[in-house]
C-alpha cells in the first residue's frame, strides 16, 4: 500500500470509529427511549400511582393452574409503521397472572396470537389455522386494521363471538364482534362535540386519505348537522409532506370562530399541530380537536406546553394513572408480567387488559368443566354490565346486530408533557345513526349496562 | 377560487419548502456530476441525522447546537464512508446500478431508524422557528427564511466553487470524462471523496431543516427526496441553477395548490407532473434540433 493508500485507510478507520461512537451513543440511549416508552406510551401517567396486587387476577391466590388448558387466540397487525401487538401481549400478561392465581377453575388459559401484514388471504388463513389446527375455543385480544372485515362472516358461521379492538367498520357494525374501544368514526364524533362545546361555530375536519374515510366522515357530518354547525371536510395524503400548508388551509376553512378537528395517527397529527404553532395559527381558531390517537404522552411531550389546555382530545379509555381498581391491577400486571409489552402503559395495553378481563369473567361463569367452542362463546355473548374504571360505562356483549358498548368518552388535553382529563365522561352524540341504534338496544335491555 | 389574501401564506411555505428541495437538489447534482452516482439515500441520511440529533437532545442531555452539528456531520461521514467503500468498485458500472446501490443504503438506514426509534410521534423544533416577523399579515418564521436563504447561498457558492477553483474544475472534468481526467493526473478518488463529503453535509443540513418544516418522521424525510429528484431531472442533472429554480417551482406549486380544494388532494403529484412535462418539452426541443440539423 502506498503512502496515499495508507492515508485513505487511516481516514476511513478514523471516520468509522467516529461513526461508531455516535451510533453507540444512539444505542445506549435506545434503552432510555424504551424506558420512556414504557412510562409514557399512552394516556397520562402521573407520579406514584397506587401499587396493585396481582393475586387479584384469580380466585386462588398463589396457586398455579395445572388442569387441561383452555385455548384462546387472536390475530394482530404487525408491519412496518403499524405495530398493534401491545394489546395481545398485555392479554397474554393478564392470562399468565390468572394462571398463577388459580386459573379458570384450575384450568390455565393457553393463548396464541398470530401477526399479519394486512393481507386478506393471510388473515383468512390464520383464522382457519387458529380454529382447525390450534383448536382455540375463543377469539380474544386481537387488534387489526382489516381482520374484522375479512373474518367476521367466518366467525358468524362458527358461532364465535370475537372480542377485539379493531379499525374496520365491521368491528363495530356486525353481530359477532364487540370491542373495548369505539373506533375512529365515533371518536371523531366525540372530538367534534368537544370542539363545538369549546365555542366553535364551524368545523374544519381533516383526516388521512386512506380507504374507509367516507365511512368515518359520515359521523362528524351527522353530529355537526344536529348541532347546526357547518362542517368542511378534508382528506390529506399521508405521510404529510407540507404540514404548514395544511395547517393554513384548515385554519382558513374554520375561520376565527371555528374549530379544527383532526383524525390522524399521532405523528401526522403532530406535524399539523406543530406547523400551526410555528405559523402562529394556534390561536386563530376557537378550538382544536383530535380523535383518540392523539391521546398519548408522546404527543403531549412533543407539542410542548404551548398546547396545554388548548388541544381537546377524545379519549375512549381512562388515563393510565387512574386510581380505580382495574387501573391499579392493570399497572401491577404490566409491571410483573408485561415484559413483552413494548409500548408499556397506554391505550393498546389498556384495551388488551380489558379484553382479557372480559373473557376471564365469561370463562368463570361457565358451570362444570365444559370449555368447548360453543360454551365459551355463549358465555362471552352473555357478558354484560362489566364494570371497569378503564371505561366510562359498563361493557357488554349481548345479542345485537351491532356492538358499540363504549359510547361514552372523556376529553383529555396536554398538560406539561402529559395528557390529563379535561372533560369527564360524556355520551357520543346519537345524531350518528349507529350510536342511536346502540342506545335503543341499551334502552331495550337495561341490564346490559347495569339497569333493571 | 381562493382570493389572493388566502394564497399569501402559501407563498411563504412554498418558498421555504422549495428552498430545502433546492438544497437537496444541488447536493444530488454535484455528486452526480463528480461521481456519476444518483444518490437515492439523500433523504434517508438526513432523516437519520435529524433523529440522531433528537435523540442526543432529548435522551442524552445534549445542547441543541452540538446535536445539530452532529446531525450535519453524520450526513457527511455516512455519505463519505459509502463513497469510499462502494464508489471505487462501482465506478465502472452502469449509472442505474450505482443508483440502485444507494437505494440499498436508504433501505438499510430506514430499517435502522424503524428499529431504533419506532413510529412514535416526536418533533424537532429549531430555535429559529420560535421567532419571526409579519409581512402583509403573514407570519414568517426564521427557519423559513434560513431554508430559502441557505439554498440561495449554497447554490451560488457551489456554482462559483465549480467554476473558479481547481477542485471544482476537476469535478467538472470528471463529469465530462472520468478516464481522460484521470490520465491528466487529477486525483480522481480525492475529488470524488470531496464530492461525497460535501453532498453528505448538505443531506444532513437539509434533513435538519426538513425535520422542522415537515416533521420528524423517518419515512417522510426519506421519501421527500423524490421532490428534489424531480427538480434535478428538470435540470437534467446538469445545472445547479436550473435545479434551484425547478425546486422552488415544485415547492411553490405544491403549496399554492393546497387552498384550491378541487385539486388539493392531488398536489403530491406536483413533482412528477412538472418533471414529466419538463422532460417532454426538453425531449421535443432536442428532437427538433436534431431534425433541423439533419435537414
């Protein structure tokens, strides 16, 4: 090697070492990033919540379940940019806790979930695999973009009553699916209601330009019509490439007496909100609203304190540091059994925990030792008046053409890097036809929600 | 149709975004002219640098200034390393092969970003975004001013550098004929290394500005380079001045379409439409010239 060659080689080595130092800084801080995620993946987490007792998971504290396993399964979306596995891993954590504390009448719950990449053929195949190969007797804890749409007919044919937390309209509009959340349409309804209550005389509603937006747009349109408030709807391609222009467009459309309501994933909503801040637009409208995805501490931290009290976020689930018994147990289970819950405390893990609780109550209600597909799904269908402080009102399944048991929400707002409750539980407007239908179902059978 | 008053703020956002597209475009053209490599990883390098700066500020307690410097240097170092390692073995290959190789780098960086930082919402606010001034009732912040001003400065400086310095002359010679230039005693690898380094530093700077103007999101910043590529195609990967003008036009048209609701949702097509129209026009002129010459 000549002198020049050696010089270049030395330069490459020096640069490589420099790069390694920089990347090692990144690697070591990745751990702290995970820690941050663990403590702030979802709604507000204030200091020192009450310590929970994990022996409350089961009926025989400290006794491991050793009987024949009861097999449950789920299908979950996991692909670049979309990881919904926290719900299933939290359900698994809760089932492990139940199994360590007596199980279901001595029977442990064996849980299997598969991940999918929004491929209908793959999802349909996994559904058959769960039933035919894995012999599961219940479908619980799934969270998928399109699973409900693909599989609901299959579940209906088998008599399976799925407990899921999905995005597709079929999760909330078919007889064999019931979720702990309400999905983007009704959450957008709630955000619009909050924006109007804050004084908006016109709404500019913007959402991502993806399939299914027409279904979502119909909700806010119906709500604003009932409130005699004009609405202008927009769709923007994601990922957003010019948030500044979009923010200006929305503020111009809303006007000084209006409100802007967003239905985007957190990173996209953040782009628009931040652009509005930097353009001096945040105070040029009466109110800003956002559907549930904005209800994370990551958004609150990224926005800074300038949006404290200003951004109204519809929250389908309680804040994660709520003091109630289910919230306390949820945190304890996550702490002791939730090593695989990468997002930590947050909406997804809250939903997974709640879904697991619903099915455990159903399984505990079965008399004798018959944990067949038929008996388990009959028990799931019969769950009603499940009181949990993670939801505004009792959860239920029941026999109905559609299920939206979560139809009463909180409004949260950023406060010093956390999301906190701004408005206590309020009903999603029954101007949205599906909500009206659900309220009629609840009125017809008050026992679903604890009435008589 | 919106009034002129409605359009005014979009002129500002269009100029700012066009400025950063120009910054990227100049970096891409200079590298292409010196090495024959169309660097498709330009956006990914900037995105990684910006996320690294965010990490250093928010999790390692760094001050903003040094973290921003690391972002820019990261762009330079990664791009230079790539050029040193893969430039020589790919030097004789087809330009398409060289471009696809950089796509590999982009995908590796994108994968690494997804692995390290997940898809959680995060933001980068440059201090200059918190201050600004009003022009005709439109708020202009200093990041927007810097984005446009920096693009002008870099374009002019690079143009002068290429024209009046030995290194710049060597780069232009390389662009014309690599073999003859090497025969004349020009240190080809050193010249190319300088081009890789300079281009990488611009990628880092552009990534930093875009993380504020557009958002700190790995995928967005990685693929935003498409708008800049459109500008470089309009300039036929030759003139940095035409690249600058084309980038500003892309940014402006993209922004000004926003309030026109009937076509607003198609505005992401702007770079492709402008590039296609420009290439068709240029191609038509070339054919006309050839036909004329033949006649």
